C-alpha cells in the first residue's frame, strides 16, 4: 500500500497526508464556512460536483439494497 499511494497521487495529482486530511475534515466539521451547506461534495474546501457515477439512480438503488442485505435491516418504505 505504501507504493500505491504515491503512484495514485502522482497520477491524479491529489494527495494529502493524514494530518492535512484531518485538519481539512476538522475545519469542515467545526468551521462556519459550510454551516448552512447540506448534501454537497466538498474537495479540499471547495464545493464541487462529484463523479458522474454518483448521480446514477441505478447505482443508488443497488447500494441501498446491498446495504439492507449486509446489515440485515429493511427500510420502512
């Protein structure tokens, strides 16, 4: 895994240390900049569109059904 991280980081140009990621996450949770923001994808402090696959309703349905199956919980709807 130690080899894969730098390779992927170099390929996609986005890589943070654990400390940097933790600081960013902490600022999102405790800061006021996004206090009124819900349902957004935030990458390094910037609201962005997530990947096209994340908007696919079929994927959402598959994920929901798999989650129900794996947790042995069934939704009320």
